[in-house]
C-alpha cells in the first residue's frame, strides 16, 4: 500500500490520499467502521463500556463519567441537558 504525501492543493484541503488494491481499500473501510462502532460504545474518559450521551456535545460516556459530567456542568451554572 502506498500513502501519497499531500501536494500543495491537498495540504490546503487537509486531505490524505491512500493508493491501494481494491481488496485492501475494502479492508480499510471495514476497519474504520469497526473503530467507529467501538468508539460509540467506549467511554471517551476512562475506556469502560459507555453509550452516546446528548447534551450540548454528543459524547460517549459510561454512567459514572456521565454523572460526573452532569455535576460539573451544574456546578458551572450551565444546568443539565439530557
């Protein structure tokens, strides 16, 4: 697999081109989907199992970190958004 460094035009667009065989590109896309799914069920603060939480930003948090996050926002006077 060849990774092609961005030229001036691509650098401005912050893109990266990966040149690979079709089977390799398919595998890369599968790995990306698997990583996205794992990120949607892993707490971004501690790594424990979590779930997507909405309230301003969408974050993946376990129950403990969600409660901590809610308390922190209440202490800041922002209130709690569920």
